[in-house]
C-alpha cells in the first residue's frame, strides 16, 4: 500500500510577500509548488499535503472589512474565513497538482478535504490571545471596531498599527483523520488541514467553531502522528536548520536529536513565527512515533541526505 509522507508547505507556496495576490500569480506559484512533490511521488510515497493560509486569510479578512464598511455585509468569524481559505487554496493546489501529474504521465487522484481540528475549549491560549490576524488599523479605526464587534487588539511590534489578535490553541485531533489516512493508503494525494485547520471545540459530542488560529506546523505534526505517517517533511525557505542564522557564526545542522532541538529552542536559537514552530512540530512527531522528521526547502524535498533530520533522543 506504500508509505505515507505528510508534507507541510508554508502560506508562501501560493503567495509571495512581494506579490499582489492575483489569481494568475497564485496559480503559477502553486504549479511550482506541486512540481516539488514529484520526486516523493515517483519514489512511491502516498503524499498528504498541508499548507499555510496566512496571506490568503488576511486578504479574506480585508475583503470582509471592506464589504462591511461599503455594503453593510456581515463580517464572517475566523473559523468561516479559515474554511474559505481552505477551499480556495485547496482548489488551486489540486488543479495545478493534477496538471503536473498529467504532464508527467502519472495517474493519481487528488482530493481536498476542508478539515476541522479539535482544540480544548479551556486551552489557556483563549485567556490571552496573541496571534495577529487581518489588516492594520489606526487608533480611531481600531477603537471603532472594538466598540462595534468586540475582540482583542494589539499594537504591532513594528508600530505599523493595531491588529486583531486571536487565540492560538494547541491542536488535539484532526476530524476525518481516519478518512485522510485511508484515502492516502489507497494511493490518492490528499490536501488537508490547510492553515492549521478550522478550529472547533467539542461539547457533548457536537462541534462548534471558535475564534482562533491553529499553528499549521503543529497541526501538521498531529496529523502526521495520528495517521501513522512514515515521513514528516516541513518545508521552509532554507535547506537546513541553522544556529546563529544569517550571521558570520552560522552553523548548519544536518542531524538533531529531540533533546538537542529542545535545548536550542530553550536557548533562543530559533525565531518565533519562523523556525521555532517548525522545530517544535518536528519534535512532536519524532517523540511520538520514533520516526524522523525533516526540515528542508521545497527544492530539496525527497532528495537523499537533504534537510535537517530530527530524530527521537536515544
């Protein structure tokens, strides 16, 4: 039935920081992204693809805000905006992946699952929202938003304005994870858990969406662990994890035990919002499965001896 590889792409797989976000730009980026998966597919792996949604969901929130101001349309909550982005990104990735497979005479189905992820309604993160989302507001605008809609706002560390901040609770379980595993084992390429998944809580057996954003790398690690993946690849914009990154003292790391990775995290070697969550996700997978996690760039995914391999402490 083959091995399962969970591959986590960032939000810039479709939209780069210097781009406006036109559909043609995002299609071109998606095509380039999908071509990076060919080596893993040709090596016989059943691929489950996860992705970020930061740039896209930010644009959706902006469109929400504009629609509310101009036409009085109701704003949609974060969980619904996350679902919007999953469907949109999944459609673009699935289409371009199908085109890439056709160009290479590979006959595989590709399926996108709009994925809910269960979090704890009592997670401490809900008491102190810290995850910035959506557009920047000046003081007058943010106070008006606060009065009309409530929520929590914080000044951007770089002084660019006020932004809404929401909780970032830990992912506990991926809804439909057994379906995702079965689809992958049957040879289908599955796109799932986009943007960390749609955060939901379970109350008396019923799901309810919540105002939150789940870290995509942590959600991908939970998915990889729970579907018993054989390989977990976290893709970023550098080929390997480094100490003293981008300094004359930079050290490239080929292999790390989870114990070493935790030590470097505690020493502050990896930046939050960048490499730190990726290293944490790799630790979760390695410690819970005894298998290796790989942090690497899209250009080297699937190559032998590529990336930084993080394995369970001996």
